[in-house]
């Protein structure tokens, strides 16, 4: 096989793909964590600042995992 150099267009596509995957991963992690705090039986069904901060942390972890999975 012939190795090709990556042109500027191919690099832009890879960067855009990583950005989209990161955004989707963060959004999915955040929504799942907020949903857990909102609907899990036994927890008070109130979204407070602690739940929001934990959900942001879960979203950040999901973003990191999704970008690592795609191949940052």
C-alpha cells in the first residue's frame, strides 16, 4: 500500500469529527447523569447544584472517553 500524506482537508475532517464526538459524548453523559438524579427511586427528585456539578463531571468523563475511543 502507498502511504499518503494527510492534506489540510483530511486533517480538518478529523478535527471536526473529534469535536462532534466530544460534544455528543458530553451531552449524552450529562443527560444520563441528570436523568439518574431526576428519576432514580429513593433519591429526592430535586435537581440541586450538587447533581448539576456531578453531571458536568460525568459529561466531561464521557467526552474524554468518546474522544479517546475515536482516537484523539
